[in-house]
């Protein structure tokens, strides 16, 4: 209870603009390691307890801001750092082992916030999407999502200090239809290839917006996103969504903030309309202690939720489904 009250009080001061110790950057509160108890009625019964599988070995990963399950290798994941790093993506396995570093060819890294896996222009080929979508100052005229073919991981390299080069990145340039927003969550539908950006808000009275770009994604123009929904999380944080993913079967969405993950499931009565999912009530999935949780995804088989955290040591967390 004491930890809960401390978080509440500090958050209240932070939302009023007067707490300088809550965030390492604007909009990013430092977690104390103790997680306030959620509303028990909103906790999902579909998942077991979170398991801390490992800490990531690669010391270069010090602000894991996104995570995506490889579509080529069943035990491999991709991540990237938050702003301040170069345009690099990092591969690691279920034991936290380093599997290589790649520089994303032709990409810039202003404020990378999330990574997703999904289809692309070449049928049957897996792609990675890296979201340069952060905008703490809400002053960007456009944001960018970089699309690359998922690199081939060939085994353990002799020197992990060296980086390889990805294939050329395609820049998918985006603008919002209603002015600039800060966003840290990106998702790509596993079959349609539709792209989603979920915004982050600091207002207790304002929901997050869900913005969509339907496939095929045009790299020749600045695309205007379409707002398809608004959502609120059942948390003490006001819709501060920091990560997202869509399950491999396309029927569930996992979101996270600094405290928990939240799952939305597509009802059987949806008639195949995926965007009905944003109207569902999110259920809480506990992820365990994280220093600054900004990354969440589904495992390749869709039967577990994976998460990392900013700050080192960087944990790899797995929450298995009971279904």
C-alpha cells in the first residue's frame, strides 16, 4: 500500500508538471520495481505467472524500447534502443544470448520506439518494421516507419562488437490527420500487412488514439494515417501505452505501459473485421517487475507474451498462456 501511494502521489505531481524525478525523459517515469495491485476483476485468467527467462547478454542493449519475435527462427527475438543509439537492431535468443547486430541500411534514428514483424511487398518473405515514431515535444510534421527484410542469422560471430548491414530500408512516411502526437507503440497485422500506431497521452482525461495505414504501404508519398479508435487502459497511468503487438493468428492485441500488459481479443461476432478489436475491454496481464517497460510482443507460436525493459540489466520476461 505504501508503494502504491508513493506512485500515485508522484504521478499526480508529475501530471501537474512538477515532478522532476519521475522521468528520465519527458513522459517516461522511472519505475520503483514495486508494482501497485490492479483491479482483480480486470486481471486475465488466461495467463500464468511471469517468468524471468534471462538478462540480455549484449551490453549495447541498454534501452530496449521494442521487441518482436522473429518470423524466421522460433527462438529468436529482435530489439533496438531508444533515442541516442544509431540505426541498429539486435538479435538475441531465449537465454538472452547475443545473436548479432545489424545497422539498418539507409535509416536514421531520431526516436525509435517500437519494432514489429509482419508481411511486406514480397509474398512469403518476413519483414521487420522499426517505428521512428517518438515525439515528446509533439512538433514533428511527419514520422517514419522503416521496413526491411528480416536479416538472416547465421550463428555465433567471432566478434559481437562488429555489426552487419541489413538490406536497404524502405521509409514509410506518415502524418496524423489531427496534428502531432507522441507514440511508442507500433503493430503490423500478420496477414493484411495493415500498420497501426497507438499514441501515448499524459492527460488523465484523454484516451490514446489508434491510427491505421492500410496495406499496401506507399513509400513514394507522405501517407496520412486514419484514426480508427480510441482506447483507455485500466491502470493508474492515463493511457501511457509504450508497446504493442498483434498475435500471429490476428485475433488478439497486446499493449503495455510502465506497469502491465493489456490484451484485447477479437469477438467471434466480429465478422472478420479486425478493427472491432479496439472496442473490446482490455484485460490486464501481469509482467512482473520492470525498470521501465516499453516493449511487448507475442511469441512466434502466439502462446506466450514476451517483454523486455529499458535500463540494464535488461530482463527477458515470458508469460505463458493457459489456453
